[in-house]
C-alpha cells in the first residue's frame, strides 16, 4: 500500500491511483537472501508546463526493485 505526496509551485493537482506489484524471494532460509519485485503505480499529477498549460504525468509508473535480506 502506498500514498504518493506531491507539492510545489508547478503542481496543480494529483490523483491517487491503484498500485500493483508482484515479487519473489530466493534463499529466504539462508543467512543472506535475495528478492526482486516489479510493480506499476497508476497515480497521476498535473504539472504546470510553464507555457500556461498543464500536463498529466505518472511520477512513478513502472518500477523494479532488487533487495537483499539479512
């Protein structure tokens, strides 16, 4: 579960969207284990383009995580 927080002079508004991720852990019962996770965040933010208009962007979108477990 995540809730992105945005703010600043160039931010007009934001919309929290669903987040989906799937991952796997390897060697979890050993001294050092490893894992990987892929996910996608559908949150959106409207950003001022500087020319009087706004563009909708996804600040995170697709992400990949690799981690170690001690």
